[in-house]
C-alpha cells in the first residue's frame, strides 16, 4: 500500500493546480493558430494570411499540499520531503496537465471564412478531496511507529493522456458598422494514449503501533475502492508506456463566438466607385471584444477493466507497506462491478473580454469554468480560473503580464512574450521568483512561421488605399475615389465645383463666364441695368430723359422741365413770353413818389413768379423807369429802388436771386413823350427782360 501512496505523492508533486495552457499568449491577437485552443472563432478576420505552428509545449507544476522556495530547489542539498512546507487540509485538490501543440496551420480563405488544422497531445492529472492528514500519517507516522487515525471519506483520482487531430472552420456572421460577430467550430478526432482512475468512498485508516512487539503495528482499513486503467497500463506500472491504445477513439468538439464593438468603424472604412466597402486587414478595428466558447466536449471509450474492492481489513504494518495494486485481491474482498465509464474530456466554458486602449496596449479579462464534475470517475477537468492580462501588442512583438486567481492555488503573476516566430512565457514566473511558498509553476515555449496580413498600400499617399484607388499613381481626394478632380475648361475651377465645366469662366461665378444680357459690352456683374443696354459711363444703364424733351438728363440743364435742344433741355423764353412778362410788369403799381408796391399788384407779381418758374435756368433783369418830372438824380434813385423792390418780392417768393438782377434807368429810356399826361404814365414802368 505504501507503494500506492508513493505513486500518489508523485502525482501530487508534479500535478498542477491550474490546467490551462499558454497563459497570456492566448490573449494576443497574434496568437494565430493557437487561438483555436481557447475559441475557434479567433482565426477568422485575424491578422494572419496564414500561421504555421512547428511545435509548442505548455507544462505546469503546482499543488496545494507542498509549498516550496523555487530558488532553493536547485540546491544539491535540498530535500523535497524535508524542506518543502506542507499545507494539509481536509480536502487537497490537485489538477495538472501537459499540452503539446504539434504541426498546425490556419489559413484565411477570404474576408469571411477561415480554416485551421492542428495536431495536439495532452495529458491531464486530477486528484480530488485527498485528506492531508492521510498523507502525513502514511508518510511520517507509519515509519515512526506513531499511532494515528484518519477518516479519509471520499477521494477521486484520474490521469488521462490522448492525442487529437482537429479541423476548425470559422466565419464572419455579422458585420453591421459598429457591430461585428464571428463564430467557429472545431471537430476533433481523439486517439487515446492511456487512462487510469481510482475512486474511494468512506475510507478510513487506523494505525496501532503498539499491537505487536518490536514496533510492528497493525493497519485497519475500511471503505470501498474502484479503479481502472487502459490496456497499455496492464502489468507492472513501472514499465508502463504511453502508446496508442487499440480501439480507444472518440470525437470531440469546440464551439465559440466573438463579438466586437467597433465605434470608430468609419475611420477604417474605404469604398470603391461601386460603393463596395473595404477595411484594412492588418489592424484591430474593435474597441471592446467579447468571447464565449465551450471547449473539449467529448470522450474516449477504452476497452479496459474496472475492479471494485471492499477495503474492510486489518493488515500488519509490513503487509500494508509492501502491498501493490496487483496484490489488492489477496488482502481485500473484490465485489462485482459494471462496465467502466468513458474517459471524459475536460469540458470547460470560457468567457473573455478584451479592451483595445490605443492599438498597442490592451487589457484582457478571461475566465475558465470547469463543466465536468470532480466527484465522478475517469473525468479530466480544468481548474476554475480568472486572469487579468495587460499586454503590449504589435505585429512582430508582444509582451504579457498575466495576473491570475486559480482555484486551489491562489494568486499567480507571470510574464511572457512573442518575438516573430518565437513565443515563450509563464503564468507564474514572477510568483515563483518572489514567493517562498510557491505551490505552482508553469512554462510554455514554441516556434511558428507567421505570415501576416500586409499593410494596405497607398502609393500616392492620398489616404485612399490602392485597393480602392482608381488613380493609385496620382494623389486625389477620397470623394473622387483617389483621383484628382479635373478642370476641363482650364479656368482653375474644378469640375466638381464648376457650373460650366466645358467653358472657361470666373471663380466668382462658379466657373461660368459672366454674361452680357443686354449686349452693351458691360458684364452683368458690373451692369446696373443688365436687361437694358446702356453706356459704360452710366454703369450699363441708358441715360434717362425725365422731362421727355429729347435732351438726356446728363445734358439737360432742366431735367425735370421740357425744353429745347438748343437751350440744353431748358424751355426758351420766347418773344411772346417776354412780351407777356412786360405787360404784367407794366401794371405793377407803386405808391406815388415811392418804391413801395401797392397791394393790388400782388396778383400780377404772383403771375410773374409763375412764368419765371417755367424757365428755371433763364436769367432776367428787372428794370425800373420814370418820367421826366422832377430832377434826373431823383428819378434815377427812384427807378433803382423800384427795380430792387420787385426783385426782392420775386426772390422772397421763390425765384433764385442769382437769376435776377435789378437796374434803374431813371428818365433815360422813355417809351412815350413826357409832354403829355398819358405819355408820362407809360414812361413810369417796370420791365422784366431776358438776359441773353
């Protein structure tokens, strides 16, 4: 029995408390064909044309029973059993695996479809609900002949190794602007390489060191134990080999979906002249990415054996220490059993979120949840785990710092990187180097041949990709599909803005020539009367003739009063008008011997004002005359004052003073004889004569 315990301890020491693979590396968008391990949808719309894995190995060493100082392990004097710190509990749970990814490749068929084919070998170890006191008692107390009693209860252990060939198909399911969804499925052919398992129920161990003299005590055991193993493990376990087991095959499957939120999709979108959209393939377009996958659904059937024993017996210490699995039937009672169960794969649910901070720095949150029960026989399982992985990511280099909380093992901090074809890392290397009680350690390394998507070319540097640029050698705007806008008529106004693209025109008139609608040689833009011909001097408008006298206003000295051409558009004072004026003027009456005008002359003067207003540019001379009565000097003064009195009246009633002059002639210009009374009356007069 002690040999069996030693074998269990071997599993304990080298099993892992976390059974995931390539921690940190799988968060990388450049993990390539490795992406199918966590989610088969990863390979479509990837950053690779193709990715070829040569070989990759991921292995873990951890347990929650022993804690070690990793730096001391390499000391020649280090004794694991003596120097490692023990953490016994009622239930110690151990999970471990080795994952070898052999030749594999992925290939993007087109923008919406991708495939992958891979080969893989895997080994899982699971030990659940082992009572730590059982281990301490069997290892320490049995050799030291110290009494102990352990109520183990139920316990479960399994180991399974298999190879698989997988084929993955992934497709873009939805691409609607900000929302992008892809899905993938992997079908796996499984080939068993070996399985072994054991379960126990109601197990107890009671050691009495003093029953027999000389320290040879007795061991009393109770409970039921069942176990099974594949054909290649029959016989001596020390000589067992990992090899293909005849008939041990099965089918497995993975299924996954990934949603990407692309709020800046317009920045990545180009269109050709037919409206077809194109996006660059060499960059990530998402701001947030969410993944959900179900992996390792399936099992492998082994044509093995299962045996069940009633463990109720009392053995000597020597018998108990020497018992082997092949000797159980000599010491314990075998009971009837049913056919063994299939070896069930470590089915798990994976939930993943990835935040693209700025196309170089990312933060990934990943959760792995086991969906296989730990209290059933022949079942491999992963440890429940949550990881937060910040990373720097580029085409040729990525660096990861995964921080994980792992079921049974606790907090782990690791590091890893990818440099072209090489990827190497560990999910716990920092913890191993800094902790004095490390319960786990893992490492992965591998080589691949990556063939990346090319950066879209833009030969002319106009920001329009050559793929959709209709003039890839000449820079042009995106609105014209990468071609420069033409200027057909050469007027410097591009055709897109030119309302007369076939005829040279002016920039200010949207590329059209300015018209001359009225044909007066003045362009409409400068023509104040574009519909009527007119001279340049009048801004394209015809000169007006307001009074309609045939003399244009520009030449008409009386634009508002009809006149004659000879008089520059003003009316002419005819002899008849002159005669009328003087007939009116002669009737103006003054007070005797004075220049004051009598009131009864008002009407005559108003009539004179009306006549003068009809000839606004004509100038007149108001002339005063007297008879010969009195002295010549007196008559001269009287005639001057009377002429000025009439002039003043006319000015006061609206006649421009500059049109009038006043002069007195006294008795010098009689029109009748002064010898008669009638003649003298005619000589006392006022005349208004046109000044020519």
